[in-house]
């Protein structure tokens, strides 16, 4: 059993990195199609990363070791967080360590280092992007924690693997609080990944950019690590939403080869559905002003709080 869990953990480690550029490329391709353009190939992100790795990294003279180390720390934190989330099976070696609160902390570490790197060189854009990133984080993290508390009230645990087992055993029916928590999670995922309406990852407008403002000084392999981190993070949140709110099809411990194949197929299908929904959503909505970020994320926090209150009251009754 331990050898199996280690094997599937290694598969997930590779899967988290291998599928991330494809998910991002598919979203870009579908958005272009919806806008009436041909668009780049879904495989283009693989070529972009390879090209960036081949280039020399140019570092400003005023940059410290923080600027050089940040891309690797940010990528490692996102990759580790992606490895903790069950995707096609819950029989992974790191499942006991996969706690939603620890997941929030891991993502906060990457965000902290990226903000430090944005301010390290001393450019105006870096400081602007770092301040906006911290504004988003100050509202997104509490909303994420409220979703965690809501799920823990339902399942009695904060470990995703145990939440999946609880749901698959038929212990959860149709509940309004779970729907509110899922809506809050989707809003947090949009904000954390810098997607429309919070940020536009395909533009470099000085007055609106958040993530791009912090990484303007990066190039070469450093920029490749930053871009790969954004791709892994997008796939991470899609996998987290699928794991917590749509775990059906996921293989349980003891499942045979057929169960694992079904779990892999269901996970890829969920990624396809969520990526298509993201592309359709970003095509149909406009980017909001910076001063309305608090309204958007405040709504996510309110939904998470309402979900927790509803569950607490229902448990008390």
C-alpha cells in the first residue's frame, strides 16, 4: 500500500507540471476562438517556456539575492501545493499532510516572495504591483479560510482526501452552504490567478496590471519559472475545486487499474470543463476597476462567511 501511494504521488508530481501549460494554452486558444480569431496552438506555452529557458537571465545591478531566489521559491511553493491536492486518486503519499490551512500558507509564502521580488529592484511598477497583490491577498486569504471552515464543519476534517472520502460515501446531500462555499472558492481562484475581472494576464497596461507589474524585470530562466508558476497555480485551483466540490470519479485506496484509469479520465475531463468555463467567462465579462477589487473579494468573503454560519446554525439545530 505504501509503495502504491508513493508511485501515485510521483505520477501526480509529474502530472501537476506536465498538464499546467496545456491548460493555460487551451484557455488562450478557446478565448481566441470565441473572439473570432485563430489563436495560438494550445501547445504554445510549452514552446514559450523552452525558449525562455534557453535565454540568458538579465538581472539589474540593484537587485539582491532575493530577486534571484524568488522565482525558484515561488515555483517550489506552487508545485508543492499542487502535489498535495488529490487529483485522480486519494491514495497519494502526501495525503496525510495535505491540509487546506497548510495549503493557504504555502500559497502565501509564494505570494510573499513574489511581492518582495517586485519591490527589490526599486522600480515604480514593482512596488505598485506588490501593493495591489497584498490588497488582493488580504481579502482572498480570509475568504479561502472561511471556505475551509465551511467544509470542515461538514466533513469534520480539513484534509482534502478525507473530504473526498466523506462526499463519495454519500454523507453530503444538496446543501445551500456548499454552493455558497463553491462560489466563494471560484471567486478566490479568479483573484489569486490574476484572471479577468481582477487582472488581465494578456496585457501590460500600466494602470491596471497586478501580476505583470511585479515580474517586468525578469527575463530568461527566471521569467520561465515565473510563467510556469502561474500555469501550475491555475491548474492547482482547478484541481482544488474539482477535488472539494466534484470528487466523483476519483479513485479510492484499493482501487484497481480500472479505477485509476477512470480517475485519470475524470480529472482530465474536469480540467477541460473548468478551463472552458474560464475562457467563456473571461470572454463575456469586462475587467473591473482597481478600486472595485475590494467589492469583488468582499463578496467572496461574505459568501464564505454565510456558508459557515448556515452550517453552524444547522448543526446547532
